C-alpha cells in the first residue's frame, strides 16, 4: 500500500486532533450529566448495548441528549416516520458543520434531486432479474468456501465464509479483479469504524489509508473501462460519466457500493450464525428445514442484531413528528438496533425466534429514499449461506469465545470459532 504524502499526513493529523478532542469533550460532558449513550460509549458496553437502549427508550419516544442540537430515539414508529419524511434529510460534505476531510459517503450524504439521480445509476445492479442470475454464482462460491472449511474441521467462520462470500460477490458485480478478502475486510473495518468518529492518530491513518487505497484502485479501473468496457458496474458508471453521474461522484459511489456491499453482509451472516449457535433450539429448527427457515433467520437477525445500529437525519425545516416539535437544523439520532426491540412493535422483543411472523417491519436496512439499495443482494447471500451451512454442517457448534467488534455504529463479531463436527 502506498504511504500517504506529507500533505495527506498533515490533513490526517489535523482532522484526527480536532475530531478526537471535540468528541472527547462532548462525551465527557454528557457522561457527567448522565446521558446513557455517552456512558455506554465510555464503558465496555459493546458486548450488549441493549440495556443502554432501554434506558434511552424509557426517557420517551424522542429525547434530548447532552450534545447540543441532537435528539435520540429508539421508538420504532417515530424512527420509521423520520426516515420516510421529506422534512428530514442528510447533510452533504459541502454543508455547514461538516468537518473537512470527512469520508464521503456518496448516496448516504445526498438529498434529492442528487440522491435520486445517483441512486438511479446504481439500482439496475440489484433488480429481481439480476438477483436470479446471481443465485447460482453465490451457491457455487458458498460450496467452495465450505469445502475449504470442512478440510480444516475447526475454523473461524468470519474468515472462512462470512467475509469472503460478500467480498467475492460485490467485487464481481463491480468488476474488481482478484479481490483479496483479507485486505478488503481490513479496509471495510477501518472505514466502518470511522463512522463512530476518529479515536486517535493511528485510527485516522488506518481509515485514510483504506480510503486512499480504494480511490487509487477504482480510479485505475474506471480509466481502464473507458477503453476496455466489460459487463460490470464500473463500466456502467464510466459510460454515464458526465451525464447521469458526475466524475466527482464516481469514486465515492464505487467505495460505498464496495464497502457497504460486503460490510453489512459480513456482519449479517456472522451475527446470524452466532445467534443460532447461542440458541441451539433455533439452530435445530434451521437444520430440520434449511430452505424453509433460512429467510426467517435473516429477518430475525436483522431485527434482533442489526449490523448497522445507528443512522441520523437532520430537520430541513421546522417540523413536527408524532407530536414532537423538531426545529430546523436539529439532528435526530435513530437507534436502528433499539427499534428492533421496541415492545410496542415486536412481541417478546428480546427473544431470538426464527419462527416469528412480526419481524418484517424492522428498520435494519433503513427506510424511505435511503432504503438500502443492496438489501436484496444481502438477503440473498445470507439466505444461501445459512441454507447450505445447515445442510452441510448440521453439527456445527462454537469452540471458543466470540469477541464483538468495538464499534457503536457497526455491530458484528470479530471472530466466530466453530467446528463442523
């Protein structure tokens, strides 16, 4: 990997120092004033954040935080309404209040009409017709990965299946040759952790090295596809450059599709298997009917242990949502992980039950115009992986402790040690 230039290192240092100092100051002030989320962030809470979410829920459907201008909600119905409302939006890189050097999140940072225009470019890759075409390839990849895992006997399911499957699929979709799953997993982890805010100079360097490496890779591939078109997403983007999509929007969109395309699915598969093996009765239900039960496992995991725990929206105007006044420019922090356990929406919310029928309304893939464009692909990959895993390794079991990633926004396991027999 090419090292950052001196100018880039100076930017990293300035950004990390500013962001870390400001965030630490806000967190400490909130902690001493009794903010549950701030306390959770300072404590080793990542193993089980859900009691903290219940403390937030107990404060009301929409409550103030100790951070000026930010409110928080774990209420399913209110959060769904915010996500669907055109009175709330995202704030792009050019908007006041954004820190210089923040990672460009492409579609996630856009509002209409730019969001509509750029999303329309990406959407054709995720149509039902495309999903049907992908399924055979996904099954083949899963079988190959499980062949390797069976030869090992005991293995880390994250490295053997959860990570390489979605990395292979999204790399083929985009047109990235010879994708290295370990490298891309490292990039995804670095960029995903940056969503929580920069913690240190070392953290800043990891995140920005990943960002620079992906920019260089995609820049080279886009240039190649201009003269050597292929049947992939990068070719499609290069053909629409200057028309449906601006040149400046291409690299951020490629990075978003790559990182979001595997980061969410890596943790969806890992979280699903982790919960199944923690609840042996649920694993046995899947083993008894892999094809019939796999879709239910996916939806229950998305409700119970969402890979993305938080998102946010800002009021574009003075507005009211479910009886709560939200002034213009005030933020709502949406606890996606908490909404999945709202007792007003889900019966027995803290029970993992793959047979339940009331989990279709979860918000794990967001809602409204920012509903995850890759959700159909993530669901398909996870369903195929779980079905074949149950068919081929019915005696799968945990063989050690399962450490959880130290992240607030992204929730997933670091390792998942298992044995097939």
